[in-house]
C-alpha cells in the first residue's frame, strides 16, 4: 500500500536572548506562517514520521527508506524555496477509493538558506555622504527596514555607539549633535542572519557662520571702485556647500570669488548674504550696507596775500602764501600733495610761502581721499590760471515775526508766527536759500513761512552763493497753539440749588467772592478777561465781588504769552 499521508517533524532550537555588542548567534529553525506554510532552514536535516492519529501525543513511527537509505534519515532539501513531499494516487477520505482523475497527494515545505537584506534611511533629513560618513540635519531620525524572499523577516537588530544589540521596533531619534556608530542587521524566521552593517552618522544641526571682509580700500563703511567684497564662511560640521548673496534688489547669486565694486554704481548699496552647509542647514541672512565712492577729491589752489599787476603780468611778493583746500564727496580727504616748478611732490600740511625765485610760477597738485581715489595730478598750473577762489559759504541767520516766547534754550511760537531766513555773502554774493521743516522736502525760500504742526519742529536751511558754495544751519522751535486751562473758584460753598427761569442754579449769598485763574503748560498765562451776563469784556484784576441778587453767567477768557486763548463759562445765582 502506498503512503498516503506524511507527518513532518522538524527539530527546533530556541535562540538565546542574551544580546551583546557582538552579533548574536541564531540557531537554524522551522517556522510555520499564519497561513499554514512551513518554512525550514535549508541547513537543517529532515526526518519523516508516520502517525495514524491527529493527536499531538499519538505514537509516531519514523519512516525509513529501503531504496535510498543513504540519503534518508536524515534527508536534506535540495531546492531553495518551494519543495514538495508526494504520495501518488489520492484516495477519497470517505469512500477510501482512488480519486479520478488520478492525482498526487502533495505536502509543501519551503527551504530557506538566504539571509534577509536590511536598509537604513533617514526620514526627511538631508543626507550628505563624505569619507564613509553620513551627515544628517533636521530631526535626525533613523528608519531601518529589511526584506526576505522566503520565510520573511523576523527581527531587525541595532546597536548605537557600542551598546548591546536590541530589537528594532520603531524609528530611532538622535538627540545629541555628534558622531554616532550605528550597527544593524536582520534575521529571518528560520534563523538566517545577515552580516552586520555599520553606518557612521554625524548629526549636524548647526548652520554655517559667514563673515564679510573688504579687500583693498575701505574707510568706515565706504569703499572704492577698486575694492572687493570677500565672503568667508565656516561650518563646524560637514562643511559649507555654498554662499549666496544679493546686492540691493538684484538677482541671488552663488559666491565663488571676491565681488568687485568696479561694476557697482557710485552710491549706497546693501549686500545680503548667507551660507548653507552640505546637509542644508541654512544660516540666518545677514546684511551689510556700504557706499561705493569712485569720485576723487577736488583740490583748489588759493593765493593768500598780496599780488600786483604790471604791464599785463601778475607778480607776487615773497610773503604771498599758497593755500590748498581739498573737498571730497564721501570718504573725506586723506592727504594733499603739491609740486612747485617741477620739484618733487611734497605732502601739504599748511599754507606755504611762494619764495621760489624769479620766473614764471607753475604749480601741480593732487589729493587722495580715504579710499585712495586720487585727483588728476602732475599737470602744471601756471599762476595766471589760478583766480581768486571764494571758498566760504554765505553767513546765515533767522528771525521771527509775530508771537514768540523764549525760555531757557527753547523758542516757543504759534501758528500765527512767521519765520524769516536770512543770508549774506561778502564775496560772490548770495544766490538763494532753501529750507525744510522736519523730514519734509526742501523748499526754495521766497518769503516768511509759518508752521502749523504743534510740538517740537526742526528747521534746516541752506544758503548758496553765486559760485555754489553753501552753508547750512538748524534750529528748533516749539509750536504752541493751545490756550490756557481756565479755573474758577468760590469763596464760600453753595447754599443749595434753585430753579430760576427754567434753569437750575447753585445758590450763594451776596457776600460771595469769585476767584479766576488759569494755567498754561508751555509758555504760561499772560492775562485773563471776563464778561458778566454778556456785558463788555474786562481784564481780570484780582477778584469778582459785590454781586447783587439774581442769576449770573460769567464768560472767562485766558490768553497765554503767545496769544493763544481759551474760554469757559460759569453760572450761579445770588440770593438775599
């Protein structure tokens, strides 16, 4: 009779639970999956037993092979993955007769000798590999996963910085910013374990730090057209990936070499810059504002002393001095130099005497500003080409028309006060005046003006002569348009209230005295007026008394020292 049913018994050795930094050893074993499939480590021997009962404790008989005894007891599965144990001619379990068409009885078993393959990922962190190390930023998470083609992955094991291996259950989070050694491997359900992988991970969450240097010419925040802007960035972790910069409102660019100011227009500019490291830690943007000065100084020669004209030629005495005056638009003049009659250039310190002997006088001069812009020099200038130079601007002054009050160092005016600006120039003559109030635009001065805005106001004004020399001045005024606060008090308390002609009045006896006063926060009270029952206004002299029985309405007006006034009304009644 052919074998119709087999019972497969396989040996299983339990894995030790003692895990350490050394990779744990896993015993080969058998695994039955949830869907009833049977997996066996391909290295394990297989023994077949026969039982006539499904009971677990029923007697079992080991099967022996007569024909292939050399390859049985134990036998080994030859094929990776799917294997079968077969008995020909299936028999119906109810009728005990063969089933037609004839078919084999098949027992499936899966042999597995391949270890799983595990991988490591890092969530959403930016990763950069260098020198066998992986650099992470952001949340610095480690996600381990593994696949197995046959019995499936049983567990993944990991060890961080030499600690004992532990079973991986969830995402690993790195907290400390440092270098980590992460070892990991996976084992399948039949005890195949892969070799240990190791990842050297550097957790880097620190952004680079960038500094700006000015190469060549620099004075405070002013540079020349020859200057270059150098950006230097340092990173404590993986290193800098790139430096980005924007000049003014331009296009963002990647920094590669110092930026030449030659291509920038003269004037103020702002460079915004930041660095990013190789794991995308980005530095907070920084800005540096600077001024590009490409204009050399202006140098003017002025003769100080007497000169004399004879026969169409100008002569100077040995007591005549040459004065050099230099101006610069931004950086300021650093030095001026001069050469007289072709001699070596000398640094100019102060006016010097022109006692150079007889003959025509020739002068060459140049000036250098604090960012080394140099005015044109070396060209001889004859004395006849040097006219008298007017270098001083107009003399400026101001005055007020209308209410004005000065106390200590403060000038108080009202909106009725007009301001006059004055200027004079003894040489080229005054050309025009310009002014502005606070931060408003400059205006041409034509006639006195007033200021409406109450409070402190700054007046800035400039005067220009006919050769465009200028001078400026600033003064402050306080505009007070608010009148005094009026107060009235009574010499005696009211006796009560009484209704007279449809109105309620506080009632006082006939010996009542009314006192008037006022206060002004800025310039003080100048005078007080009052009017009783719509009569003519009178100056307040000290008190109001001698009132006869009847009802009264008193209008009180107080005036400050700028003519600002304020009015209040009081009403009461006098009884016998």
